[in-house]
């Protein structure tokens, strides 16, 4: 048997790269969906319970959502 040449490895790597990019983008879309669910749950929780720190918790969940969206946009720019 012959050893696998570098040319074969390079062509295999290049053919898998688009699938990896799409998988990463889908992963970040799922992360955005998770962040939206977190925001909805926090809003529901703060409407139900009186904690005294509702405003801070809401802002943190919104910052998390903005971070998720920014990560996805950065992913699209880089990939």
C-alpha cells in the first residue's frame, strides 16, 4: 500500500471545509435561539417573582442575546 500523499489530504480537507463552516454557522444560530429563550424566561420570571434585582437580570439576559448575535455576525464575516 502506498502512503497517503499530501495532495490527497489537501483535497480532502478543502472538500470538508464548507461543511464545517455551515455546521459552525448552524451552531451559532442554535446559540441565538437559546439566548432568545433565556430572555423570554427571564422576562417571565421577573413578571412572576419580586426579587429586587429584576432590572439587572433583564439587562444581563439582553447583553447575552446581543453577544450571541454579535458572535454569529462575526462568524459570518470570518468564515
